[in-house]
C-alpha cells in the first residue's frame, strides 16, 4: 500500500501551543508562565509535534506518487549547494554539505568554488589553520574535509566499526603487536603527535619502540588513531607529503549506536533522501548495521518511495525541489563527494558514463555537470579549459559552461592554473561527442 508523509498542521499546532499544549488549555497548575521557560517549552513541544505529524501513515487512497529520479537529483543539488551558489562562511558551507572528498589537495577548494558565492580560497586556508574545518581519513577510510564539530563522531563511527568487525584480528597480524601493547602504543603515539610530524618522524618513533615490527605498524595504526592532516602552507594548504597531528581532545564519546545515528542524520541532511544501501556506501558500513540504526530512528525519519518502489529515508521538512527546478552548469572537481556518496550513483551519473569518469584505480575525474547530470569531463590546458562532452550539448549548455570556465580560469590563476595536470593521461582513453576549448 502506498505511503505518504503527513504535513505538520502548522496553524493548529501554533494554537495548541498558545493554549498550553496539544490537547487544549492546561490547568493553572500546569501552565508554563515564566517567559523564558515558556519559549523553551514551546520549542521542545513543537519539535515533538513536528516529528509526530511527519511520521509515515498509510494512504487509504493509494494515490501517492513515488519520487522520480529527477526529483532525487534536484534534492541532492539543492542540499549540496549546486542549484545556486550561496553566500556562506566557509565553515558553515562545509557543515551544510557534510563532507568534501580531499584526496587531491585542490579538490575541497574547487568544490567550495562551485558552491559558495564569491568564494575566496583564503577562507578555506584560514579554516584549516584555525581547525574549524579539518582534514582526516574518515568515511570509506578516505580523506575528507569536514567541520570540526563533526569530526569526533564521524571518527568514532569509523573506528568503532573497524574495532568491532576486524581490528582485533588485523591489528595484531599487521603490526605484530599484542592488543594490550598496542593500546599503550596508541596513547604514546597520540602524545608524540601533540605537534605536527612528518611520516619519517612517526616511523622512526615506532621503529624505536617496536624494532623490526615498526615498518608496518604506521600503516595499521594511522587508520584508527585520532589524527588530522596538519596544513603545510602549500598551494592548497596541503601537499602530497602529509604532516600529521593528533586531533584535539574529544568530548566523551557518544557510544557506537548514538554516533551512527548522528552520522545518518548528517548524511540525510546533505544527501537525502537516500536508501539504506546509499547510507552504507557513504560510510562503508554493513547494510545490516545501517538498517538497525535507521529502524531505531523511526520516530525522527520519514519514509518515502523512490523509483522502482525503492524505500528511501529522509528528515522531516527537508528540501525536495520539484523535478523541473533549474540546475545550472557546473565544473566539478576530482572526487567531488556528490558523485561518490550513493550506492545508486545514477542520481547524478548516467550509468554508461560511470566507467568513464571513475577509472579502474579509483581516480574520479573532474566532470561537466549539465542539467544536474554528468555530461563529460574537463581539464585546464594552454589557453583555457578543455571540455570533453560525452554527448551532444545544446548551444545554451555550452554558453553556460563557457561562463563557468571563464570564472574558473580566473580562480585558478592565482593558485595553480594547471591543476590536476598529473592525471592528464586518462584523456587519451576517453571517447567524446565533442571537445571544445573554453577560453578565459
């Protein structure tokens, strides 16, 4: 039977709150009269009512229309700031989009250039330096830039699942260090990383304590040690030779279940609506683990139906633009998170193009986004941006891409005009319907 999310009854709720609560006037003994307490009580009650009225109920008419693939595309673009550039401080923008893939140092900068109006790269430099945005190995055990407030919980989810699933076996087999000794070593390592250290320094530290067991220990230990990449002052804040520093002392851990629920909420804020396989792909967790977390959140999530009767989940009141909402062209960076955050990547990538933009070794090329979908790839060349379209594009689409390319060339000019140059060999292996040079 079809299901639908019920809209909150706004005016009715407001009147109930004004009268003292849902269910009519409260008696004098129970009425909240102190103004500060009343505001707090109204906010808390309103949140409970919003959740209650947004639960899934059976639609007796059975006429609910599932979300279309195009609606899901527009929802992602909206939440990822790709339908319009917004005037946001860098930390707020990073919080909005949840996580930016950061294997390539330039990519978080180009990701924000696509999302923030009049983006100044110095703002991200400053955020990395101050620690309001941090770079670390997190979801899928790959490098991401995230808001500092999200880091402790994201790290807890990833390392917690690693410990639970395979760490106790592999940690000893890789390092040759017994578990008890490894725990003590971790504490000493975190103390040693109280200031930024290069890999050679860390390996020497481990060699001194582990002898012959030292060379392989760093590869294993850095996966679950609370480490950040320290800015090294290079063009994009970080170079290809990373420096590491211990993460600031975290608040008391939430616990595995609460931490995972936090990650699910944050994921849906930035990428929803989404399925259990989508959430599991984003975090590289087992689907059964994610399903248990989602089921435990039944009071705060809404259930929707997607293409092919897929079961999707979302937050009450989250943005769902119509499928005819406009989607301006964009020049996305390598490994843009929006292309990698789903199990069903057809949300933005036509299936036939996925093997073209994601190479066998995992390199995900910088892409042309046209009408919300990947339409080709781009790279800087002498004289401008070379745009390779995988299918014929309209004149209006080329005009839009040309405007983006002109702005991107100006943005790159002061930092690295030939960004991603070391990936140029992939272009010899790409088909094309048309290649254009978009000048600055």
